[in-house]
């Protein structure tokens, strides 16, 4: 009898599914393999499960990402907003160490953004980086032989001297993506933003405490006390996870064949290195 009453009480408690968004945002590698990074292919089923959880009072996003692919950032955020509208469930974003660049794009999918005072937030900009090897191959006596159909096909070739026209074209592309990022932030944050555009959208980043002053976040706090404050001490905080096997693959996905295993190992190692470099940009 006591057990039945306890079960009944438990079934009436509000639930908040928590979706961890941790790591670099990167496109799926295809061929049935889900990269360790964040992408819509890998997150789609997890998002669906979270937003269709019974008695969900809200869905929480637990974000710890230095950014990455703007396309995947936009796609994930758009799917979150679509599911929130379809299921009439509010979304709360919690920033852990960092929500920068694409990570902040994800945070803006929330109706509220809550950060730790020491969190790194912002970096609303676009960056492209690479290396030039033209002087190196001259020094060691290597000829670069490239044949193309189309005068721009070898644009930004790292083994040739920089071409001002190539740089101009790249910057134009960056400006387009930056404008899309800015429009999304303004649409989601609206009058809560408290700063000049040339500051907020300069690509700079700040602590959570300063981000609160700038209106990039709504308040400071940690996930458990904030959810208990909003939904009561009895709220069930349900961490949504995907069962994984080797190399970050979901258990429901295609297994790694022996021929694909070396590629999966290299892919995962490179992604981790890229993430480590991105986090270093923010002093993490």
C-alpha cells in the first residue's frame, strides 16, 4: 500500500529532461558513423525523446561547447525550437564552462539562458584559419602542379601565395554567415540585449557575470537549484543520454567494421584535437 502511494506521488512529479550538448559542433562523417562532435544526425533521436517525455515541465540544455560548424549550430537550434513549439514545452539553457560561437547559437535556442559567473559566453562572429606552405615548398624544391576547369576552383590553395581576390571572396562569405548569426541572436534575445552592436557582435567573449550585464544571459546559477526554484523541490531532473559503444557511436547505429575502424580512430582523435584547440582560444 505504501509503495503504491509512493508510486502515485512519483508519477505526478514534474520532469525536466536534460540534454547534454558537450563538445565541438561538427557535421556527421556519414557512412553510418556518428562523430563524437555535436550534429543534428547524432542528436535527432535524443531531442525527440526529451521533448516527448511525459510530464515534461521544461527541457534543459546543458551546454559546454566552444562552437564549430555554423550550419550544424543552426540546424540543431532550429530543431529544438520546432520541437518546443510542437510540444508546447519551454526550453532553458544552462552554460557550463563555455557557450561560445556556435555554442552560444545553441544556447539561444533556450527561452532563458543561465550561466555560471565564470562561464565563457559570446564570441558572436565567424573565423576561418589555416596555414600557408608556399614558401616551405619553394625552400625544399617542390613544384605544385594543379590543373583546374574554372578559374576559382583552386581558391585558397595553401600551397600558393595568397590571392587578394580569394581573401575578398572568403570575407564576403564570412559576413553573410555573421549576419545570419546576428539576426538569430537579435530574434531570440530581443530587448534583453544591453550593448552596442559593434560590441556585442564583435566576436569578443565575456564571463557569465559580464554577459548578464550585456543581456546575453538572463541570470546566474546552476542547474539543480534553478530547476528546483522554478518547478519545486520534487522536480525530477532526468539526464538524457545515448548509449555509446566505441568511438562515440550510438548503440542503435551501424557497427564499426574492421575496415572502417582505423578511419573512426583517426576521425575521433582529430576531432578531439580540434576541440582542444578551440577551447584554448577561450583560455580553457
